[in-house]
């Protein structure tokens, strides 16, 4: 297959344990214990992976084993277990480095997730670079996590937030974007994939445009790295963020990738242990990156579990996962388009794994409750993207989102569920 | 599906489709906003008093079927009630939808409000049903800020 949306990145070649030519989602489902559950007496149809993905046994087992057999704090002890734990934690960093093809392992900073990653950049890079009248550029389809941290620092520094508009399909206006960039623009922060609309933004092109004016770019990868191959060097992004829990990994762990030259210039984020070289009451010397940004005991088990998730993901050919997810999304789009009362919100040419919709005047919360009674888990609401809802003039949407373990059968169940919703309301 | 029918009773579906007193009010004595930030339900309630009784209740806004029907039925039920009677109904209604009171024991007082008994089986929807009532309660007890479910 030749996936057209791969203009942003290609995966580095690695040996694929599962690469047999045809991805088998039914077999993949066996790796996820939770998917055999029944909800309200019905087999679970989990269509809320954009909020958080379920976890494969490989992740659960790795974390269980770590706590049962390998656990200790990191970077501190001289004893055997501390060495084992430190090695596993630092191996996890290198696993992430390889996954996104970062040049150096120090460029991988473990954080709680995308939210913390963006706050870190806003509070360190932002505080240093932004002055009165300077500008931060975000897009009209950002998650609150890529709006509020910038608003906070802009307010503090007297800087201004500028917004790249989008069209009615949910595609960013690149001409308007280029026009927004000016001498006062200090950073562009844009999502790779929209969690509310599914749009895949042409971030590589956007980065190129920003770099022509020497403006650094942060890419919010919370919704992209589990679906698309990510190569931060090919993208040439300055910062990239990951949330482990959306990539089949545990909660509480994520990554900020940053180019080393930028990270070196940034002040620390939080103070504490591990981020220092020496402390006296008069003066503290900060540690090198990445430790400068990892104050305190990190989520060691989380990092190791996250690495297990990435190893699991890499045991497949990401292009095959992508092709499968595209097939399910396309099938869902066609199937749901056949329902008269249903309107799909977000119809960008390039989309990934998210299907937001409204159903005549039926409120998404009512849709969600009725689908839940049929064992179907979707998300209803504004998806932490209120400006997107305002842009489309709706209070909320119902959102089905897909992952590698979803199938066309899940879509059929969803369509049946929607018919039931319509039956209750007419 | 039975539980769904329990939740979405005909009365509730009717009021959702054709809400009563769904309009603004120019000469209102109290105006208060009710907001559920989790799902975006957002209503404005208007109250007009005559002597010490509630002469008229109306509302505007948008939200799910449960919250809209609750607002509609509340607006009808409260008409002509004293503040004390409104408080009693508030306690009764919130007791029923949170499952703390048994609707069977209060059928007479509940009247149309009994339609909301099914909400108790759906904990995440309790706030939808109570939002109008909490807002009204705030208006009666002198709150002049927006009432939020969170
Ligand atoms: C596009 C996007 N950005 C940021 C976030 C925030 O991620 P987290 O809650 O993992 O910090 C999310 C999560 O919903 C998201 O979808």
C-alpha cells in the first residue's frame, strides 16, 4: 500500500516479528485482556482510544515483573537492584529515542504526558523567550493542553496568542498561517492530529515555513504517534510530545522530545533531586539534560511500561497498522454517512482514527448513555477542545475513535447502536 | 434496553422535544445561569415572584434530553409554589435521582417528577437532572453567580 498521509515521516526499518504481509486485528485483540469483557451484558466495543488506549499483556507483564523482581529507585543506589532499575529506565529512554528517531537519547525527557510536556516548554522556553508584544501561534483545533499553558505564559509576559484558522472540513489555512508568522512570533505550537476532528495537519510543511523565519515549532503528538510513523529528524520539529497512555502504555508517563541545543539553553522546570549536580545554600549547579528536567523520583515503572508498549507497537509494521486503521475509519465513515440524521464533524482530506458526529438534535450525552447500554464505549462532549466546538457552532459531539484492535465488526455494532438511539428518540 | 426506557420515559422525551416555558423573561426578579462544564449543558433560568410565591419560571439554553426535560418539568411544577414548597421539592427531587429516597413512598408529592426516578440507575447522568434544580435553588437563596455542577 502507498499511504498518502505519510508525507510527514517514514519509519526506520526494523525487524518485524508480526510483519507477515497482512495485519490481523482479530489476533491483535487477543493481546488485550480487557477487550473480552462484557458491559451491561454485551461484548465490549471499545471506541474511545483517542481518550486512552487499552493495554496489551506485554505492558502489564513488564510492569508486574518490574515491581515483583527488579524494582528500586534510579540514579541513586550502589546496590544491584538500583543498577537494574536504572538500566531499565535508561533503556526505556533509548527505546523512545529509536521510536521517534531522535538523534540523541538526552533529547528524550520523561514527563507525565503531553500536558506536562507543553507546560514545561511554556514555562521554561516561553518564560525566557517571550516579552511584551511577542506572539505564540497555535491552531484553531488545539486541545486545551496546547492552549491554556500558552495563555498562562502569554498573560504573564504580556505576549499575545495568535490562532491559525481552519475551514469547514477541519483543515488549517496554510496561507493564513504563513501570514500570521512575523518578527514577533517566538514559537508555533500545533497538533499533529486533532483529537476532536481527526484531521492530520501537514506539520512538516508548517515546520518548513516557520523555519524559513527561524521560528521553532512544537508538535503535539498526543494523537499521532500511535497511528503514524514519527521521525522527528525528518519532521525537523523542535519539540514533540507523547502521551504513553494513548500509545498502549500506562498512565502517568509521557515524553517531551526537544532538540538538544534548545534544551541546553532552557532553564530548569522544577527544582529538586536528580536535576542538580551540586547544591549549597548559596548556589546550585544544574544537571545536564535530560536530568535537568526530571526533578524528583520519576515514574520508573511507567517509563518501563511505556517502552514495552513501544516495543509491542514496533513488533508490527506501522504501515500495516495504519492501513488497517484507515480501512476501519473509511468503513465507519461510509457506514455512518448512510444514516440520514447523522452529520460527521471533521471531514478533512487527511484523517486518522477519529470520527466525530452529531445526530439530528439528539445530545451526544444521550447518545453515549444509550450506546453504553449496548456495550459500546464512545466519548461525548467537547473533547477538551471547546474552541473547535465553537468553530462548528455545536455544543458537543459524539466521538468514536479507533485503534489497532478495532474491526469492521465494531463499526457494525456502532451503527446498530445508533439505530437504537434513533429509535428511542423518535 | 429496559433501563434505557426507564431513563428516557415518554414524559421526558416529550418535554425534551417540546419544552415548556422555553423563553426568556423581560421582567424577571432573578436570572441565573446553570452550567455543566463536563458536557457543556448551559441554561439560563428566569424567575418572577408575586408576593412570596413563584409566579413564573422560564428558561433558555441547550443541553441533553435529561437536563432539558428536567428544566421544563421544573418550570411547570414550580409555578405558584412558595419558596418553602420549592425547597421541599428540591430536596425530594435530588433525593430521588441520587437514589437516597424511594420514589414509591413519595409518588403523590412527586407527580410528574416521578418520571426522573430512572436517573438513579445512571450515576453519570444525575448531574444532568439536578442542574436546573441546583440553579433554581441558588436563585431562591440569593446566589447571583453562575451555578456549576463541578
Ligand atoms: C491532541 C491532544 N493534546 C493533548 C492531550 C493531553 O494529553 P494528556 O492528557 O495525556 O496530557 C490530548 C489528550 O486528550 C490530546 O488529544
